[in-house]
């Protein structure tokens, strides 16, 4: 998972690219960090797949490329996981299943609530397991 701060640290090492004619930092094969409008953007091939603002809100776009490699790259930089099932992409947030329609916004508030929900579910599972053998 990347945050705005970690992107800024990587981008500090950036140079002006001969390919893109602007400042960027290569982080993986065909994957670069750019600064756009005060936000940090991850570009995979010709698509800005993840953009992170200074409050760590994530803006995700697959550019209508529903490929395994695009899904893999998006998952490397998000705090949640997307997965493919029967030709569709999905993710869960706060215990609710969402279909990924090419773009989505993950606010810091959503992510915090999702983290709290996940912790609650894990705690309930542990309590259930302990009570199962209490008889």
C-alpha cells in the first residue's frame, strides 16, 4: 500500500523523463509516479490507475482495462483488495460487496470504518471459537 507521504519520498528522486517529457519516478516495469494537481498519481502504461491526495484518499481507475496485470498493479498500491470473478471486478468495504465499474473513490473515512469493521469481525470470530469449546 502506498500513502501520499511514501509517494512524495519516491517522487523526490524523480527526474524528467525523455518518454513523458515531465518529471516522474519509475517504480516498476511500465509503472511510474507523477505529481498531478498536488496529488500523487501512479501511471501504468498510459493509464493513471491510482491517484492519492494529501489526505490519503484514493481515486482508482482501470482505464477500461480489465486485465490481470492491471488488477495486480492496482492491488499493489491500495489499502484494500480488488478481485475478479466471472468477468467482473469486486471489492468489499465495511462488509458490503461492491462491483468495480472502472472507477471508484476510497476516502480516508471509508477506509477507517472498514478497518474498524474488520477488527470487529475478527474479534467476534475469536470469541465464537473460544465459546465453542467452553462447554
